[in-house]
C-alpha cells in the first residue's frame, strides 16, 4: 500500500503546549499507596517514595500531574492529608469503596511532584464541599501572607508556598456516580463562585471547569453551554473526559476511535466558541482533555470487589499491543488539535489504567502504552504542521472514514528537526510512505523508531517486556516502509 504525507513549514496548526503530555494520580487502588508511595519497599527515598517508579516517571518527562482525583475528590477533605501523619484520620472513601489512610496528602504530593520534575494540577472538592474549603486550600498552598492557613502550612514544615498554578473545579459533576453530583445550573453557580474566590486569593492561577463526563452522556452539549454561560468570564479551560475499549474485539473499529476523539474535541471547541459569540467576548476558552486512555476490561471492577480495603488491586488494566497503537493515535489527535487542546492527562500514571505497573515489595515495569507516550512527550514538542495525508482508508462500523495511515507532523525549530509520528492501521499490509517537507532545505531522515509485534494481543509482564521500541535501519530517503499494524517515529534533520 502506498501513502504520502505533505507538510509545509508555513502551514501551521499551532505551537504545542507541553501540558498535553500530562498525567493523573488519584487516590484510587494502588496509584498512591504501593504505587508512587511504599515506605516499606527496599528502594524508597527518605519520604517513602519508590525510587524505581520515580525513575520510570522521569523517563516520560511529564509536565503536569492532576491530583487527587477524579471521583475521589468529590468526597475529600484536604485537611485530612496535612500535618502530623500520626494524627491524620483514617476514613471511608465512598468513591472507590476503599479505606483512605491519608498518609499522603498535598504536603507529601507536592514534594513528590518536585522530585518527579512535574507541576501539579490541583482539583478541589465541589461535591460535598465548596468555595469556602477551596479558598482555604489555595491559601494553604499558594499564599505568602501571615494568615491562618498560610501559617498552618509553615507550622507543618513548609516555609515557602507550593505555587500550584493550575486548578480543577471539581470532577465529572454531571455523573450520578459522583458524590453530590449536580445539575448544570447547580454546578455552574458553585463553580463560578469557587472560581472567583480562588482567583481573588491568587490571580495568577488558571482554572478548568468541568465539561460533561463523557461525550455519550445525555447531558453532553447542553451541560457545556449552561456551565460556560455561568463560568465563561472566570475560567480558562473546559474539561473533556473519554475512554475507549475493544469489547467487540474488532481491531479496525478500535483503532478508528481516534476519529471519534477528534470529532469530540472539535465539537466541544465549537460549543465554547458558540458561548463566546453569545457573550460577545474577546476571550477564547480552550480545552483540558484531563482524562483519556484505553479502559474497558476492568471498568466495572469496583462493583464486585471486597469493600473497605486499603489500596486494593483495582482497575489494573493489562494493556496489549493494539492498545499501544490506539494510544499512539490518540496522542497524535491531541497534537493535531493543539490549537484548542492545551492540557491533557493520560489517566492514570501508576497501576491504575497506567503505563507503569508495580508489584508490592517488588519491581516496577513498563506496559505497552509507555513507549508511544514517552516518545510523544520527548519529541512531540514545537509546532504542529497542517499536513496533507494521502492514504487508502476503511469505514468503521460506526461510520468513520479511517485512513490506514494516521499521523502528525511537528516542527521543532530549536532542534532543527521535523518529527513525524505515524501508525499503520492496516492489519495485513505494509505501507510504502513518501514524505515531502516544504521549506526545510536539505532535510534528511536521521532516525526511525518502531513499535511492532506480530501479535496484536501481546502484553508486557513483570518478567518479559515483549513490546519495546526498535531502531530501524535507514535504507534510503524514500519510500519509508511502515510495517502492518505498527507505530513509528521518524526524525528528519535539516
């Protein structure tokens, strides 16, 4: 099969905000306890954080991590996770039917984030709580004043503010699974008042309002319109959440979900612009795709689990090779929509639907989705070019035309390189790819990294990393051979 990509230096989508390569740590299952934090492990630092996990996370070069939820945040009292650990309460977590020990809270997490080299995207509880608790939390985290909560932070051993600059106004508030879920009117009002007090305490922050929790929710669309009608002048981003799966075991349909993701992004951006026009505003609301991933095998696991455990094995999705292909496509979708998507969070980071897995008292290892995520974060920086792709396509059962070649093209002027990410979605045919880059004199293919397996159901395990990148030998400028069902990164220098 033949395909061609044509891109021009002068035809750009936008500069990529590195925060599209963010991730997510929720107090859920083993994400925190026996994930990033395991003080009894043989390889921990002075704070009880697993060094082996930190090293893997650093390989991903993650710019921002959303915390502490997720569904968890809608019943969370942030004050439970600060100060003397011996005095912290052990409580029921109704979101995940678990026991929360509160050994880790914002005091510890901000230190973990510093050691991981990442910023924090802090979520506030707009389920059981509201503006008062939110204003106290941001004073505790960000204020240098001699006032109660800022002084409480100092008493707890932190003289300097944490300086958290990105805040979420609740989580998935239209979902009836959410503690104290709300109508769009109810949420719009409380989100507006919370936004006001947060920015009064710290005008330098950015705020994310909750969009509908899924594009298939009956609330989607009208929820966004109503919420933005209330919050438009006070927030900076609207959130999107979406997970995909392959219960039908139809790989072509599964890999075509990137088209659905693209449609979801564009439709939500249109709604934002509709409210912008309605309000005659000069301000553009951009998007925070702060939950996205593959998740279907363990989706309803909590309904049958034993209740009230501490750090249960929960939602530990075992990713296979076809999952890595779709994650690669989804990352390209974010890159190709970088004019509107400025923040995104792969949900989640460790153990819970995650690229990194751990064994209690044992090793950590990389799942199949680790590598497309890592390479996107490391090399997908700069300006996305508006490329033209010529490729045969197929029709998914839900009506999407899906080109066999799915790609993004990113120009990094600082590195003097153009990076092409490409997935061959054909299960049977290799692609012979021609690439034409206008405005890049003397460009030459310098590196071809490939992720491939004959078995699309292959997984990585604690003992065997079957799915890992290979460096392809460069045989010539053109055409470039992309194996059937493969993920590829091509680096051109000029």
